[in-house]
């Protein structure tokens, strides 16, 4: 149960020493209760008090790290069930399952997914290798997957096979997904020995709960919970209830990241796997395993994930600069808008649809939408002329027509004054009108 | 110690809105749990999937769509075929040609097309407008009159034209309306309040909260829908308790990922599968956020999304 500020205050030294950086012990206790400060910030807490508080003020959902070096990923650590309540913290990871039969084609295929979208590299972070009973084939596949340089999920419940696979992959810190109610003691020993995160599964949610409690009793809190593959309905019910128990009902036993194996939930049905991956990206899958990830699947899924894991308080921004669209060169028309990613995407999409070459000039407008940026003084005649100077637009582009957003038509006069060589044209109010507008202009 | 389950069943619930007539009529809404949380309490009316085609016919530039509608030449035949699409619960005609900035088809002709479609379909009908506020106001009034007794859903009543559409469609001719706002909980609520002030009850109104394709500012769509559902159920806000419908196809099939030809991006592969995946991903996401109905185009998307819904119920 979460402690109230007053309960915490009773355990502080009540000296108002300010060493924690807060004026009074009472104020400090309130901050701790809100989760704004860790209790350790107070240097004068007694060991007993820390022990009492440690459990109660610990984050509701643990964060665990899989992988090593550049390929290390943090999972979990979420504090809210809905992103509008604060933000989602650790974005979910996508994995592709490979088998001994398809490894030689599947690995090069998944490595092809590697592109950038709004300053983020999009690629398949994880490779899932499942043990199918043939140890030699399994280990061979693990070797091939390791060569791809991605972090592995070893889906293996046979301790002997798991040990050999871990020997091969130990430096890359794979996720060992394979503990169940009958083998958990041995699997726990292996995970501890190799210092890797252990994945748990059980036939139902009660079994998974008991298993998690057993592992915690053994001192292992480096866990991932597999939501199971008995049915789509159960997998979704489990993913939601696990996360909800931890974050809403303060049941820390379920305060761990989850793994959803969409490949097993809808074998051979990539469209259904795409639907599932989307569903679980919104609702509480920390790792989502697919049978295959081609561009057709990656383009919507990675875009969706990037959207959902955007901090609501920090809008996505694109880099200021000159974006030539439809093969625009120095003679093409210019249009300008703000650096708010959503605005950029909609405007550039409409311009692309028109087929007319346009140089889209994105200036720094604080990541706000057009009207907000204008109201905040981030989009003005001076901000635009400053951008023109800093980017040396006049040297790079010969055309002297600049289209400005319809919503800031009021800026036309001022921009004409600060950019006297340019002909300023006002675009429609809504992006929807861009295609017709550009076509009319070009004709 | 077994896991202690704490189901989130709310005292409030989403209002029920029925469209169509007879045994093929569909009811949207009615649940008292968060979207798709059928493990908390049974969801009596699972989310519905609609099949969209334009008044100029389906988009035959997409091979799978062309193949499905092969031989269906008149709009009536297209509408009939759409009803046979596996997984379809309703169909949706888009009056694209009515747009004054496009073909500007006269209202009488639009009404004739609507009549042809309404006669042909065996499933409930949802009609989407031209996206032009003035035209839609006049158009929907006439369509509502012509289709009296069919209990159709007329989408796109917006703040600027809701009065004309709502009064004609609901009060005069007994149709249902879609209250359309653009991804903002306050605007959605304001429009619902305005509609209710005309004396129109929630059982006649479905919300279109606005949408975007996955990757295109979808976080706003997800959070708006999350907040609307939270307000409706947890705070019992009866001005946000209408069921939600999301026309996914239009956005999903117009983003670069779906339309860029393979020649321009060889590594992306054929455009059709990209469009299908975008449509499926966006639809699954809006369902997770609270849509009671989605409108799609491609037979593969309709099959996958309706299967997803039935698996989750």
C-alpha cells in the first residue's frame, strides 16, 4: 500500500536540516509520497525507517534491463495505465521468432528493417529462438541469431539446453524465457548464475501469480511475465490484469514487464499478428514477438509505437531545415510551416500527394502547432527571417515564392517587409486544401 | 495465495445506438467496461466492422479490392457485394462526388445514388458526407428524407452544420447521426451538448472523435479516446457516453506508407500489403482506445479485424 505523506513524515528526523534540498521534513515527506523524490535523498533516515519505507515507496512496476552494451534495453518502470495521466516510459520492443528451418532466410530478412523516422532508428530489437526438442539444431540457431548482433530471447524450458545456449550468448545478456511451475528452481539458478532476466509462464493467471511470488521468495526480482498463448482473449486479459494489478491496485507481485508471443497466438496469420501487435503496443505488452517483420508490418507498427511512447508534455519535433519534396530543386516553390512533427507530416504528405515539387522550409517554432507557435511568439516574421539567414536560404534556392500557412495570413505584411525579395503567398487554412491550391498555382 | 482480481465494472455505461432495421440491424455501445475488457464483464454488443466504398465505386486500383468487386458494375451491385464481404457488419457509402471542390455532384443525383444503395443492401447503412460543411447540411437533409424508415447513420454532423443535419435526420426522419469533432475531448463534448440541446437523445448519436493513421499523430487519437471513455465510465459524464465510430480507411489508405509505389521504395514491397497492414494496425489501435465500430475498405483488413474482435469477446 502506498504510504501517505504524514506516515512518511513520522519516520523522518523532523529536524528540517534541508540537506535533502527541501526546506522542511514535512515538505520532503510529501514529495516522497508523490513519488517525486526517493526516500534515500534524506541522509538521516534510520535503517529501520528505510526498510519500512523502501518496500512501500518502491516504484509499483520494476524496470529490468535485457541485452548488453548498445543493445541493452530497459523494460517496465511504468507508473500510469493511460499515457495522458503522465507518460509511458519504456517503449515496447518487437522481436521476430526464428526457427532452425527458416533461420537462414529469416535473419537477413529482419535485418532489412532498419530506417530512420523522426530522429529514431527503427529496427527489430530482439530475435526469439525457441527450443523445439532438438538441442543441436537449437544451439545452431542461437549461434546464427547471435551473429546478427541483436539481443536474444531464449525460449527454452529445458535446463540443460538452456545452459548451453546461455554459455554461447551470456555476454549479450539474453532474456531467458522458460521458467514454469515445474522447472523454476533450476531455471532460476541458471538465470542467477548468468545474470540474465528470467521469463515466467504458467497455465493461467493464478499460476503465474504464484510462480512470480515463488521467484521473489528465492530473491529474484529480475523477471518478465509471459502472458501465455492459450488464446488471444486470455493473452489480452492477462496483459491488462497484470499491468492493472501493479499500477492501480498496488499489487507489486505483478509489477513486471510482460511478453506477448503474437506468433504463437496467430500462427501463419501475419495480418492477425499485425492487429495483435498494435493492440498490445497500446495495452501493456513490453515485448511483442512476431513471426515475421517486413516493411508492410514495420511501417505502421513502429510509427504507432513512436506515437504512443511520445511524452505528452514534449511534442515530437522534426529538425529545422530545407526539405525538398517531389524532387524539388533550387528552382522549386518554397513553403514554410512549423517543426511540430504532426504538422510536418500532414503538410508534407499533402504536398507529396500534389506531385508538385516544393521546398518545405521548417523553422524552429518550439515544436508547437502553427497557431500555438504564433500565439507564443515562436512563429513570426522575425523567426522566419532569422531562419532564412541562418540557413542561407537565399543562397541555396533561386525561386523567390514563399507560401505561408493560411492560419498566419496576418503575418504576410511583416514577412514581406523582412524578406523584401520574396513574393509571399498565403496557403489555405487547412492542409486538406493544399493539393488543389498547389495544382492551381502550378497551372 | 491466488491472484486477487479486481474487475473494473462501472456503474455508468455507454449508450446503445441501433442502426439498420430487422434482424440485420446492429447495436453499438452498451458496455460498462473499458474497451475490449470482456474479462471484466460481458460486452453485449461487440465492436462492429463496416465496409466502405465511394459513390464512384470501390478503389479498384488496389488489386484485392478490384478482385473482390469484380463484375459489380453499378453502385447497387457494389453495395450488394460489400454486404457479402466476410466479417462485414454494416456498409458505408462515401458521398465523395458531392464535394463542391471536386465533382460537385448535384444533391438530387447524390440522393438517387443513396436510394440505389439503400435498396440494394442487406446490412445497415452508414453514409459519409463530402466533408464540406455547407453541402453536407443540405445533402443530408435530403438523404434523410429519401431514406426514411431505413434507420441509417448519417456521419459528419459538425459544429457548424449539426443543427440542420440533426433536426432533419433525427427529428424529422428518424435517422441516426454521427457527431464529428477533431481529436479533442472538449470539442467532442461541446458538440454533444449542442446536439442534446436540440432535444436529441444520446440513443440517436454516435461520436466520430476524429482519427489519424498509425504513426501520424495517433497519440492524440489514442489519448482523446482514452479520456472520453474514462470520462464516460469513471466520471459518468453523460455528454460523452455515446458510442464511437471511427472511419479508418480514408486515412489509412492515403498516407505515404500505403500509396507510395513499389518502384519508389523497392525495399518496402508491394503497396497493397502495406495499405492492408496500415488499415489493420490503425483499426486495432482505435478499437483498443474505445471505438465501437470501425470502417475499412480491404477484404483482408475486414477479415482480420472482425476476427480480432470475435477472438477477444
